């Protein structure tokens, strides 16, 4: 995936050991943490990133959800679930990120 965040790219270059270990842990959990399929895992990550105001992570997880075969309707559904859980303002922030990544 294309590197969209210069600070993250800089961190990876300056601290490759930390980056690689973090990536390995994330990959292990993603692949071996349970029975959820790829698309479902990606959609859950969309919701988590949206709920926690992680704009860069949300953009990344939206892209990964699309790559995993999630439809735009499914991605929006994951974002809509933020409304009753975290509130409409959280959703609108996430929706802005979603629209900017069209």
C-alpha cells in the first residue's frame, strides 16, 4: 500500500526494529486471532478507527476494507454503527474521512 503519511514513513526508517515487531504482532493477531474472515476484520477495524478519531488509521482501514472486497455500502454500515455508540459528531468526522478517500 502506498505510504500516505510522511511522519510514519520517517518513523519506519528511523526505528525499523520497533516498526517490524509491531507489524508482526498486528499481522499475527489479524491472521490467527480467531475465525473472522478478512473482510469482516477490516470492517471492524474501520469502526474502531472511526470511534477513536484515528483519521490516518481510518483512511488506511477503509482502503484495506475495499481491497478485502467490502462494498461501499458495507463500509458505510460500519461507519453508521458509530452513531449510536459514540455519537453523531464522531460519525461525521469519520464520514468526512470516508468522503475524502473516494
